C-alpha cells in the first residue's frame, strides 16, 4: 500500500508518520484490498481546547473512496478515531464484497 502524507500548519513528524504507518499496515493485513492511503494532518484554531488537531484519512479501495476525519485535542486521538471509523467502513465493504 502506498501512503502519502500532507501537512497544513503542522511540521512533519516522523513519530506521527510511524504511528500512522503502523496502524494502516495492521489494517491492511485484515483488509488486503486497500490500494492507497492519503493522510492529511492540520491544526485548526478553535475556541475549544478539546479540538483543533485534525486527521483526515482517505483510502483508495475497489469502488468508491473511503474517508474518515477526526478533530480532537491531540493528533494521536484524531488518528485513532479516524482509523476506527475506517475499520468500520472496511468491514461493511468486505461483507458487501463477499455477498457478490
């Protein structure tokens, strides 16, 4: 799987990239039909201390693209929330693929 990273208002972080790659590789071992992933990390100025760190992940799979976005107080939490959402979407997609 090819993984690309984009940063908006955030300095590139090897630690965050390693965390994302680890989680996406684990996901790919369960769902072998993932072709590519685009990861977007950005900071948004908000009045709430519980948000502002945004992680968006877009997966290229057969059929429509899958997309998840999370906005929390830390990138780690946003990454985890996005991954959890994508795993739910991938499980549904896998079931549909088995039915056909």
